[in-house]
C-alpha cells in the first residue's frame, strides 16, 4: 500500500488535503463532503504526499450548484426563474429553525 494525498481546491482559493492508501491492485478512493454552505467549482489532484500541494486544474473537476436537505422534503415558497431554477430568499432562518 502506497500513501496518496488528494488535494481538493475550490474556486474561492480554499484547499483541502485528504489522505488515503492504494489498494493491493494500485487503485484508491477517497470521499470529500463539503459543508452545506459550500458551492462553486472544484478541482481534485492526487499525488504522493512528498510532492507539493496542487492547486488549479486537477485530474477531476466538478461544480456544486445546489444543496441537499435533511429531511429530504422541505416546503418552501419561492419564485421560479425557469424550469430548472428557483429563487428562495433567506432560507437559512427556516432551515436552522427546523434543526433546533
């Protein structure tokens, strides 16, 4: 097993480093779960821990455009922008009141 560091960089400049080890066949996996307040463009690059941290264009890239709610169903009133998007004003108060 070989150590692997995966650097996940966000479009706002934040960098998170995750550590894992390869399996006997040389593959590896790691999970990254950002906070519920994170969104934007993400990039991930894997390397041996002895190499410097990697920022910028990575080996995998993705965008986070929405959120997941627990409980999975929430009733909120908002304004539809188009068939894919809606606008909700200050839903934080509603979400936190449900958590307390």
